């Protein structure tokens, strides 16, 4: 949109076509006044033509383009009808329009859903861009003179005139350090990401403003005095059941992802409980690599839960598809679970349009091994340096193990960073490359980039005074989960036009978890204590007692075989050499192959970066 010149309608059409994979069921482009909105439709609620977007309100004073779902739209609709609102469709899109007319910007606090939308108010002459509380749906934007362009993916924004084509140094440093871009900067210079739980308000004659409508930190700081653990577990189960109930509402087939872990089993169990007469279809993916196949555990969970289960095993040949995966997922991610998530989404889409997932359970209820590392750190950090030094030397001398997040890898990460301050140590557990290697890779541009830890430091400061377990959980929800997990799930699923819904991220569940005493989540080294207690009557003890395995691909091994060619072409001999020092990249690869250190994720990051740069040039 632009206040001073006509919108570039052909550019908006190109932008919309660039994300056709996200919505294969229809396309809409509409110009009105200072705005031109484009939309790709994935029909899930109200499949009729009346629900097409961009959508006007009945008075043609509001225009919206909307991505996502409002799960409580039926309740809101009844509430609005009691206030005199009328509706021409059965869609949740129209509910947003009528809620805005009734409550203004306060309507955002009434929405329970995952969403990113742009709404233009022709009477107030203002643009509203908004994003859901946890950041499940993406919204990227950039300024151009007196105009503004926005989209769900970077690739769409590249089709709008004035795109610089440069790479943002701060975003690049973040990506090379932790495997994903953390913070408001995107990899494309000049592109910003609207923070979760915020809206951007741009009124004529003023500058755009970003305003928060919900504050997750406040939910952590507002602790409740809970003493009855069993009652709290029952409350959590009821909340999750209602969250799942809402997320099963659709006019298309709904299924669920199911691994061998507790989180996805919890969602499947809630589906069976809230819809006992409905067949619950579940899906899983496994690798034929030793140590990476969880299909047997998923089948056991499915059998105990009574779901109609299907699984598919994929081989290392999947690695050959990395260029296609990077092209369709729009942004590079050094998260090896991108591979199985991409394949699982394609598999589930063969029979369903919507799938529920267990994402968020680890962040909400302290499920990651990094939370145990934080606890062990207290013990080891108190040891004198004379004792720590030989431990570090012993870890450094160990040959790397390319297994599934091996114990050797964890121990090396732990002892190299154990004497750091708590917040920095928690950040360091997730680094895929130390700063020295990142600096060597980036050269002069390293000095122009902000330290990615600054984002983590800011998040820790927002919950200052809380126990480390709580603070780390909050930080993970605002960094790792927001900018890695949810980006991965959105891009991998939407590449196949599959909508993934995450019941754990219902804001009521998030607020409940944030307000819990820390020992309800983790007591000693017992993790996910209250979540497991909430499911005691629904799944066998062997499911509840399983150790977290993770949803990873064997990328460390693949750089000895299937990914080696991609690395050479995209990094050593490709356009990545314009951004990074290929000599350093070669050294990392050689050290990895010699088993001096497991650089699998770092090599994956570099390969993905090189392929991403290739895509930007086509």
C-alpha cells in the first residue's frame, strides 16, 4: 500500500503467485484506494465462494486478507449476533471484520487462533497488520518510500519493487551461530518480522507503530499460589481437551502427527476423548538409519490410544531433495527435523488438509535436555578451574559421534560452556558454531552484525527475578520456538498446503503453564511432571516414561554421503562464497569428516545458505 501513489497491482499479483503453494484452492487480488491486497486460499472453514478473500465487510468500509484460523469464531459470532451483527458467510474471516467493527483493536484480545492479517479501515484511514500471540503464522514487511509491502514469505516480498537483494549481516550472524534467524531482522536486508502478539498501526499522516496487545512475560511473572498438584494436572487436561476440541473444527479432514513421545500422544489422546465417535487418523515418519527410527514407538502409542495409524520410512535419498526443500520452505534452517517435518507433511496431506501437532510441549513444560544442563551447570560451575580443565581436555580429545544428538556432542557442549553465566550458558547449549568460527566465516561483515545473544539477553531481562527454569522456558518460547520450530512447521507444512494446528499453543494453555510453580514442571530431573500426570489415565506408563528422542534426521552422517555433493556445489563452488570464507567452510568439513568434532548442523546451515542464495538469483 501507499499513501502517495497508486498500488502496484501487477507486483501484488506476482507476490501472490509466488506463494501459490500455501493456498492451491484459489487466488484473489483486489485494489481499493491506497491498498492492493492479494490472497492465496487454502479452504478449511466455509468452502463456498462467499468466503473468498480479500473480503469486504457488508458496508464495504473494511477490507481484509487473512492467513490462519480463528478457533473460537463460532462463540464470537454468537456474541456479535447478540449485538446486532449480521453475517453473509460461515467463515472465520468475516468474524474478524465484525469483531473489529464492534470492539476496534481490542478485538485482537478476543481471538483464539493462529493468524496473520492485514485490515484496512477506509473510514479511519488506517492499515492494521496483526500477528497471533505465539507467532504461529508469519508476517514479514518492508517500507518503500511512502509505501509498505507485506507477505507471509520472503520470496513474495522479492517481487515487490525496490527489494535490495542484500543479506542482513545481523541475521546472517544469527543463522551461522544458532542455525536460525532470531529477532526482528530477516535474512533479506530491509525486511522485518512483525513480533508475535503485536499489531502494526499505520494511520494516514503518521509513521507506522508496533503495539503489543498481549504480554507473555507478564503471565510468567504473575505466579499463582498453587499447592494441589493433582488438581492442577486435572485442570491442565481439561484445558488441553478444550484446545483440541476447538482445533478439530474444520470442513475438511483432520488428522494428527504422532511420534513416540508424550506431547503428540497427549494431543491424540485428547482427540479420542473429545470426539469418541470419530476415527482419529495419525501419521509418522521414520528413517532407515540405525538409531533414528521411532516408528515402532509411534505404532505402540497408536495402538494404546486407538488411532488409525499410518507410517512411512524414508531413506538417505531424501537428502538429495534438499534444494527442493529449501526452495519451498523459503528460508534456510539448520534444523535437521526440517527433513522429516517436510516429508511428514507431504504424507499427511495425501489424506487430510489439517493436522494437529504436539509442538510447544517441551517449551511449556520443561522437556528439553538443555533444562537438565542448566541444573547440572549449578553443580559443575562451582568446581575449581583445576578440576574443570582436565574434563574439557578429555571432551576435546574424544572422537565425534554422528549419532542422534549423541552423548559426546552434549558433553562437549556442556563442558565448553559450563562456567558461563546462566543466561549465556543456556544460549550456548544451542549454538551450532562458536563465535570464533562464525567470525572467521563472515570476515569483515562480522563486525557490522549484532551479537545474537543480545536478543536472548533482552528476553531474560523481561523476566528478571524468576527461577532459571522459568526464565529459560520463557526465553525458549520467544526465541527457539518462535523463530525455529514454528517457522519450520509453517514452511514445511504449507509447502504441501497442509494446515498444522498446535493445541499446546492455545493462549489459555500457555498462560496456565506460565503461572505454574517451577517444580510442577520439573522436579529434580523429572521433566514434564504435570503434563505426564495429566495423562496418567489415558496412556500406558511406558509411553509416559519414555525419554525424549527428538525428531531429527541423520545430517551428520549424510555429509559423508548424500549431502557432500550439495555442500561442494552450493558452498565451496557456489554463490555462498560471496558471503562467507570458503576456506573456513572447507576446514569445518574436513574436521567433521575426520571426526574431530561433529559439525553436522553447521555444514547443514552452510549448505542451506548456499542453496537459498541460489534460489534468490532465479
